């Protein structure tokens, strides 16, 4: 009798786990079409992203958006604060802090309008400084 109950409980557990995985897989598949929608702002607070090494302001929070990557994504930098270093033998453009020269990430041409740029910046390269109202 105890063995039957044990087998029934194990069977129910396995079925329950499989339903959960199926639901999650379905959600991922059905959300796949939304991957291209990258206009959602990540940081709703008003402020600046500073270079972690020298505290130079590099990006405004209004330019931060969700690109479904692990790094911070921006469509534009603060003027004359980020240096673009195009390597002639590579398809990517390196981003560096203009003040201290620290490499902060890369820029790609798959970002939102109007710039079409995606500044892919390492989270470890930035500090967020909230503006006081």
C-alpha cells in the first residue's frame, strides 16, 4: 500500500514539474516577437551614469533602454564625453571614457530610432547618480 502511494506522489510531482516547464517555454516562445521592441526605459529615475574610474558623466538616464542584454544599453551619450574607437579590422566600435580612456563597451548599429545606435556598456564601468528634485 505504501509503495502505491509513493508512486502516485512521485507521478504527480513529475507531471506538475513538466507542466511548469511547458508553460515557461510557451511564454518564452510567445514573447519572442517582443524582443525587437526596445524602446522601454530601464531607469525611471532622472540622473546620470558616470564613469566608475573618474566620475565623468557619460550618459543620461533618458537614453537608457531595454535591449534584452546583460549590459546597460543607451542610444546616445553625452556630447564629447565618450570616445568612439573604430578598429579597421573589426566590425565593432569600441567605446571609451573621453576623460580617462577606460574602455566601457562597444557600439552597434541595431539600436532604436532616431540614432540607430546601441551603446552596449558594461555594468561594471558605470555608477548611477540620481538627480535631486
